[in-house]
């Protein structure tokens, strides 16, 4: 089936099998930041945005993004670098395999939540598993990032 | 120190956080054949026939292999130095299948759909055999799991395969039985730890191709590239020269990738078809067709006098290695030797073990490697002993603790050259607020807050066996290339080793280039496991750098025409009071005409394996009506010697503690009555999410290890050991029940409370 | 892995229904999270996303939740955060994560009638009807116990009463499926106790609800009654015995929360 969609601001017209999952479609097109960590929609590694909504690309048919706009980490490199520096300075990317999905969801959170508390940050990100870091370093990075980019809305103790 | 002991960013950080294609599946060519494996639905069966005609006709199918098509030379998939202690009990494909998930047929085709279709069309007739699923029924069962004639052992491991005994052994010092008789108090209990899955986020992934020399190139997510080369060559029955292994970035390992899991299947397909092939395990396979932590039942007898002086420690471990013996003979030893040693003051020790085969998935390596299981048992028993003695569990420990300078009876007679465990305990006690919080405080009708403690040790490499070599080269404009065979699996060892080189060579990090592992290029390294990289490979880096400096001085002395003894190197230049040459100039001169391109090699292995230590303190809130545990705070205080990179070390500790919390509270590989794994996905096998862990706090109380690089020991494994016993202790302190079987579920707690009423 | 031959986005519900009944292997696609884990070979996948069924509508006397509404929409819905002490919001917010809930649909969740379903347990404690294309509007309780007939679940209709409600669940880890889920409501003096993940499908503990409605002071008896009138089972998340103990505690906590 032929679909037309926008991925990271570029238009793609592709003929694909209808049961192809979005994750495989994106990886096939070379958006290799999108990772697969499970078969059951539990890990969050495959997180991308469809029309700016954060979703699991492993659980969506590629054909269903017809006429829609998909964003992967490749499409928001400036923000990835900006936040990525905070992660790196905590050492909170260990193997890094969970990083793209995690960063996509953090950046979605930043757009959706206003001055989130620590609890609401954890709640928003609970679907992003990481087996390496123990999450604490990621949280430190997020807090510093939000503080730096929002002018200190989030207090260290919150 | 300028670079060592600094929180430097990881070299690969920015490419990882921007999602660059650096992992195996990202770099595999599009035209790879897709390889999948048909797996046994039975726990134990003999294959009578395999009908593949229909499957072969599926368009796009290129290769279907059964046990009749593969070499019949037994080997082990355990990534250990040759001669491996693990028995040679595997074939690539065997006439017998020994667990649900054992490979039966290898199928390769041009796309996933074709391969899936072919898999569905294959018919296998089995003679289903009765399996052994319970490890306590294994020894001397009438069912024998390995009855093959070509079963092979490299050396004596106490094996008696006809009795399903993979390995056994014993150790003794003093007379435990006599001592126990005269003890004022004795604890005698059995503790049960379960199989766990390493659950690294990147599943097993490999692709292979033949190069222009007809050699099979294996690009794979592994901790042990050099062992993969040897094992694959042996399994395929080809010379090692025909195999090249390359390790790209890895999405975590934790021991899972210390075993050959996915490599052989695409390699044999490439050998047979001449075409590139790839095999990416899905998560189900990663759970049910790899290796888990060894399930263990550990019986502890522990005796002390009235004053709390521990007199006798006796440990018996029964370990379940599953269908194959990978790491079976070696993991079990740590359950004794890396636990009792903490209480080196005791006068008698005994440690016996049996490792048995069952028809469950093979066990293997997982962070902690037996010490984790032993720590749960012995540390729990110590906490129970404190209760019997009516003594504070911290005081009991400190009274019996090993000390720097001790000869460690139960640790191969090694001398303890660095230890700051006592201060780790003191610090943790203060941070958790032990004096105010021990044993518990009631918060409400249904909530109790309590604290718990455990201590632990691990090793730093395998003494006398692990070896690492390193090469450092001076390049033409004064920067260096560091070639290592140690595998960075996210742990940051490329960065840490570069830090050490930069420290030795007095330069900036950006003057050091580190390459990934390629067995054609990199110097030999046994691999990244057994907490060996910082300690063993690190030492090689130091040696190689020092050699290179010597060589540079020799060359400079020739150019400057001065005595080399007068020269010094400060990172920028080589000089004496009169003359000087910059590194840059020297480097350039050395690659022109009559130059001498400088490369220094060094190898290192260690006769000792100095233990890192850790004290873990937990505060929990326990719901006495549902049994639910909330972790409030976990304090990990670690002595890993000098922290080469404190930032990365901290993340190691946090990550290890969280894995330990998962193991303590809910991680458990369980099997149905027919031997099928019940939790083979992240839906059924839960690892901690960020909502499950409370707050983790890390402190370092470093000692200085004289035999390690810059005083460093190891950190990778010791960090996973304390949560299980510390949480079990907190549960006891809260509600007075001892949970001696992992995981410590709410159900066990509540039902024990009810039963003890 | 499931396979699918064809994919269609119908323009009307009638067309959708016609497509569904054309072939035994045609299937309605919800959020796909459950569907994709199966091994079935489907013919046509029918995507209802163009039918305007992705909204939560507040009427005079009811709240209507379209089948394509996601669990995340429930979570952040103003109306559902206002009514029934946010019962539905609380019931969905532990389910995996935000990205997951942005995908999972109400239609898929309710139609599937999973034993472990948090949402079903919660909806059952309210005055809820389901609107099926063929089956019409029927009480949720009836729908739960019906056989799985091929039909389209168009929307959920909840009577907008002034009911107070409480949601209680026990999970082994924060985002796991529940070991036990309990939803309780009180409307005037009428109590409803719904228990799910026993591990079987959610059910109202009728006698216990009745008992409490007559004797609201008899909380302990109501808890014991609930446990004795329903079947509890064992699966990898917990034993029947533990679930019975949990049920008593969670019911009591729910009732107390409402009475507070
Ligand atoms: C990993 C995981 C964890 C989960 N955890 C929880 C949990 O903790 N608590 C909980 O309550 N739930 C949980 N769920 C269930 C989840 O919330 C959804 O209920 C489930 O995924 C189904 O929703 P869906 O939109 O994905 O439906 P799909 O998977 O698309 O469909 C499911 C079924 O419903 C049918 N269907 C869909 N829409 C309609 C319709 N409008 N009319 C008729 N038939 C329809 C489909 O044909 C299919 O048969 C979990 C699911 C997964 C995969
Ligand atoms: S791959 Fe795990 S949630 Fe999508
Ligand atoms: S860094 Fe490895 S999984 Fe998160």
C-alpha cells in the first residue's frame, strides 16, 4: 500500500506492506536512532512522536501514519545535543541503547508538562526502561536541564 | 592526578545521546539473510525426524540446517579462557533437545516473512522424554540429561555426568563440626535464590559475512570477542585464522554476553551459503534461549560464642546449571569464597558444593556471578545470628570483619592489601540514621518503616587466568592510539583506559584515540567480565605507556645527542637543562626517512584478585496489611580503591543497586510444570522502572590498592550484592518474619505474617 | 507475529461493520498493543480513526467515551478528573507509561474484557453502558459476561451521577499488571464493589455490596462476604489465598476512603 507521510520535515512517499510496523519502516528508511527493546510494548526504546504526540513505534502500523508527521531523534538533533550534554555530564548514558527513546520522551514531557515535580517527571517517564543506570543519573540530568532551559522553575529539592 | 579520578564524559557520549547508528543491527548491511531458529517445545526429547521439504519451497528461503548438517564436535559456549572449566556438552544442533527453547532447525532466507513462513512449515517428530525440572531431584535420578559418549572435560571439576552432576567440590579449614558443637548460638538455615535474567536492553545481535580471503567476519554484541573467535572456530570445526570478530558499541551485557549465544547461527549460515547473514534475537528468545543466573539453594551453618565472635562458618551450595554447564563449575565457588572471607577472623570454615543439570535453560554469567547468591544467604544468616545473640548486626559484623594485612584463609590464601570496609559501614550507618531508625518505627496503623544492612565483596579479575594486552602508538603529530582488546559494553572502559593513558602520558584526553575491538587488530584480552577491565587491562595500559615514554626518550636522546638518563618527559616535550624537543617534532621526525614508528606493547595478569567492598543500607516502608514494600532510601558505600572516573563509578553503583532491588523484590525466572518458561517478556518478567526504586545514594570510601593501576580495584559486580540481604533484613526488622527465598514478594511477607500470628 | 493483508480506514460506522462481517479474519484495530502480540493471520484491518470516535463528551446526564479515545486522554480529561473522585483516571495511570497510554484505546481495552483490566474494574463500579453497533446499548455488566461476538464497540456511556468512588490496586511493581484491582462506589446509600484481576474478569460482589448498602457500619463483614462470594485464582502474579487477603484489605481501604 502506498502512503505519504512527513518524517522529520521531509516528505516520503513509500509503497509498503500493510502489516509493517512503524519502527521497521523508520529503521528501513535509515532512522536508526529508533531502537527495539521488547515485543510487548513495555520498554519505551522505540519512542517517536506522531503529530507531536509521544508514542511507541513498535505498536503502530506504518500505514496508519499516512498524512501524518513523524519525528525521530534524527529530526531534533539540536535539542538532543542540548539535553544530551546534561546526560553525558552525569555519565547517565551507559550503554546508551535506551537513550534515544528516553530523550524523545523527556523532550515530549518538556513540551507537555509545565514545571513538573519530581514525581510527575518519574510518572511521565515510567514507560522508559533502562537496565544500566539505575535512573538516578537520568533524573539529575533532567532536573539540571529543566532548570537551565526554563530559568530555574524546578527546584532541586522538589 | 590530572585526568585520573576525574569525572570525564564518556568518549562515545555524544554519539549515543544523539542516536547515531553504532550498534550491531544499525550497521548490518541491508542484504543480510535473516536467520532464525526453530526451538524445541519440549523440555527433554529425542528428535525422530525433521521434515523440511515444504519449508524449503518457500520463496526466498536459502538455507535450512538440522543436526545432520552441522559439525558434531562438542564445545562450551561459556566465554572463559582455554582450557575452559565448563564441560563440552553442546552441539550447534543436537539429536537431543534438553530444554524448551533448545535449537532444532536453523532457517535463513531473504526476509523475515519468508523465514517465519518456513518455520511454520517444518514438521518435527519427537520422542518426548520425561524431564528433570527440580534441581533437588537431579542427582542420581534415573533420567540422565547428558548421556552422549563424546561429552568432554578439560580437567577435573568433580564431575559425574551419569549422576547429572556437572561439578562438585569442597574446601575446609579447621574443624567446623567440632567448633559448632561448642558455640553458644548457631544459625542453621537454607536460603533459596532464583534464576534471573540479565535483561540488557540490546538483545543478542550478530551479523556475519565472508571477506575476500574467505574468512568469516563476525560483527557481534559481545563481551568476549577473543573467546568468540575460539569457540566459533571450534564449533564450526574451522581454523581460528578463518574467523575474525568485531565488537561495535554494545547495548549492555551484565554477563549475558559472556557466553556465545547468537554468533554461531549466522556464522554457519554464512559458511554454508557464502552470503552475509544476521540474527537479531527478539526479546522472547533473549529470555528463553540464552543463559540466566544460576538458581542456588544455600545451606548455612554459622556459630558464635556469647560475645559474638564467629567461630565456624559452613556453607553447602546446590547450584542449578540447567541443561548445559556454561559457567556452572565456576559461579558456584563464589557463593562460598566471596562471602565467608568477610568474616576471616572465624577459626573454622567449610564449603561444599554440587552443581547439577536439569532440563531448564542453561544458566550462565550474570553480574555478581555466584557471590550475589552467596551474599543473600550468608548476610541473611549473619543478621539472624545477631538476633539470636541479641546484638546489633553492625556491631556483630565489625567485631568479626577482615582487616588489611589479613591472610584470607578462604580466599585462596591471598593477603588483603587494601580494605576500607569498616569505614564504609560507619559511613552508611551514619547516613541511613541507624541509631535513630534501627530496627523500626511505626508510621501508622498499617505502615512500618525499618532499616536493614548487608556487606559484601567481589574480586578484581580472575587471578592467574585473566590476561590483557595493550598497545599504544605514537602517531605522527604527537597524538596516541590506544589499542585494547577489552570490551566496552556501556561501562565506559574505553574512556577509563584512555584516562589512565592520558595520566601516564601527561596529555589531554583528546590526544588519545581508542578503537573498538577487532580481533584482527586489537591485542589479546580475555574480555570484559569478572570485574577485570579496570584492574587488569588498566595495569597493562600503565605498563605500555611507561614503555612508550622510555622509547620516546631513547629516540629523543639520539636526535638531541645527549645521554638518555639526563632527559625528562613532561607530556609536551622531552628535555634536559640544555636541550629540548617537542613531542610534536619528535613524532614527525620518527615517521620520516630513517625514523622509528613507536609502539609499546604490554600484557598483564595478576596473581591476586584484590576484593572491592561495599556496605548497603536500606530503609523501607512496609504495609503490614498487604505486605507491600516501598524502598525509601538505599545507601551504597563502596571501596573500589581509587575511582578512576568517579562519575561513571557512581552510575555503576546506582545501576547495580537497582538490579539488586529487582532481584530482591520480583525478578524470578519460573517454569511451568512442563518446563516452559513462564516469564519470557518484559510484561511477565518485570525489571524495576523508575517508580520502583526510591532514592539511591552513593558514597565512596576508597582504599588504595597497591597492585592496581593508580590504586584502583574493580566496581562492576560488587554493587549488585547487598540489596537482597539488606531488604530481607529490613523486612525482618519491620514485621519479624524471615524471608529466605527470593524474591521477597508482598505475598510471601503477608502470608508469613499471617502464619506467624 | 501477526500478519495483515489489507488495511482500511472506513468513512462510516456502517461501512466498518460491513467490512468486519465480510470475512472471518477481518479485524477491528484498536491501539494494536495487544493485537500485535498474537500470531494470527488477519485479512483486513479496520481502522476506526476517521469516525470521530476519539472524544470524551460530557452531556447533561452522561459522559460518553468513544472507542478510539486513548487511555492517556482519560488520564488528562478535565471531566474525568472531576467526576467520581477521578476513579477512571486513577485506574489507568499505572498502565505501562505515557507513550503506551497514548496508543492504547478504550475500545480495545473494554472489548477484550481482560481479567486483569483496571479500566474494566473501574467502569463496573459506575453506572456504565456500552454501545455496540449491532448489540445496541447494554449494561457493561451484561457485556462483560457475553460471549465474544463480532461487533463494534462504538462508545462507553457513563451515567453522570454524584457517586463517590475509590480505586485500589496492588501491583508487584509500579507498572505491572495488577495482582488485584478493586473499585468501589457509593451513590446515595447504594454501594458497588467491583473486583478485578482475581485473576478473572471484574465482577460486582453483589451480596457484599448489598450488605454494605443496608449496614454501612459493617465493613468487616462486607469484606468477608466479598471474599466468600467470588472465586479467586492463582497465576504467576499471586495465589488465590493472597488475593483473598488483599481483597479484604483493599475493599476496607476503599470503603473507608469514600466514608472519609
Ligand atoms: C504490556 C502491556 C501491559 C498492560 N498492562 C495493563 C494494565 O496494567 N492494566 C490494564 O488494565 N491493562 C493493561 N494492558 C492492556 C491495555 O491497557 C489495553 O487494554 C490493550 O492493549 C488493548 O487495547 P488496544 O487499544 O491496544 O487494543 P488492540 O490490541 O488493538 O485490540 C484488542 C482487541 O480488541 C478488539 N477491538 C479494538 N477496538 C475495538 C472496537 N472498537 N470494537 C470491537 N473490537 C475492538 C480488537 O479487534 C482486538 O481483538 C496492558 C497491555 C500490554 C500490552
Ligand atoms: S520496542 Fe519496547 S516498547 Fe516498543
Ligand atoms: S543506558 Fe543501557 S539501558 Fe539505559
